[in-house]
C-alpha cells in the first residue's frame, strides 16, 4: 500500500534538529519530525532528589503538549490541577531513556531536567522527545565541562527513539498521526548508539502480533534510529563549529 505522504515503508519523515533554540537553558533544541515539532530544553540544578545516592547525579524529564498542538484545543494540565496519565507515562519513558546514557557519578551531585513541550503533534511525539531530549542533554553536559564544573563528559553513549507499526498488514517506520490511529500494531523503540535496546513498547490494536512481526518492526526501528543518530551527531557537532 502507498503511504499518505508518499514515503517508502522503511523511510523516516523529514527530520530537522535546530540547536540552541533557547538562550536561557543550559541546553536546547527544536526537533521537527515531519509535522511533529517538539521544543526540548535542559536545565541544570545543583541539587539532587532524596533517593539519589551520595556522589551521584540525576536526569529526569517533563513532557506536555501545548493546547493547540493537536487538531482541537486541549486543556493544559495545570488547568486540570493534575498531570494527565498519558503525559506522566511519556515523561517517565523519556527520563528512563536519557538516564541510560549518563554516568551519574561523572555528572556529580546535580540534576538535569529535560522539558519536552510539543508545539505540534502529528504522531511520534514521545520518540521525538527522546531524540531531541538527548541533544539538549548533550549541550547541557558539554556546558558543565566547558565551565569546569565537571571534569569530563558524563555521556556514555547516545540514545534515540522512533516508532514503527503495522498498517493494513504492512510494516511501516515512523508513523504519522493518520497511520498511527489506524495501525493494527504500534511499537515504540529506544536504542543506544551501539544498537542496544533501552526500551520497547509494543501494543496490538485490535489484533495480536507474532514474534516474527515484532522482529520486523524492531529491525525497521534500528534502521531509523541509526539515521536519527547521524542527524543528532550533525546537529551537535554543527553547533560547535
């Protein structure tokens, strides 16, 4: 079957990462994956939560969608006086993904918070947040090194994420909203720069799926993530030229 935007089944949407989009944050970028646009900022605080061991740091994330990020206006979480379950789930995913790439002892007793604000959502907002969040995190870490606050980069590897799914029995990479809303199977994948899995979230929407189908989707994600990591690298290196 042909895709809505004419892409091949294993093709990413056009991806652009604009670094240093916020002059006040220690690290920031705007990531555009097709019509999904997410602002990612990294903020450094010289304190840690009570549960963090002595001598170690912490990385956490917060996620939200602006009221007109979708086709219809949604209420802000603050207007509902609580975080929506979806936002809570997504920001935990982002935090777990980014912590997987950080040596907390090298980071030292400080917290880096990654704020991911969806300006426009067209599918894949959580995976775009992970991919852009890593870029913002890397800028914040590099700033700490440049200022002499820490001695060496605490990043052990890079991380990126992408979705894949089965639409009308066709495996596809990087689903847009229309594809995602009609997918039989939906899978989100986070991987390191070494191709190791950090997190895998797969759901059958209306039908179960086989191990073979899961492998096919993971292979699609691995291809896409390799391409995303090259874009991350170019954005990070380009910011320091």
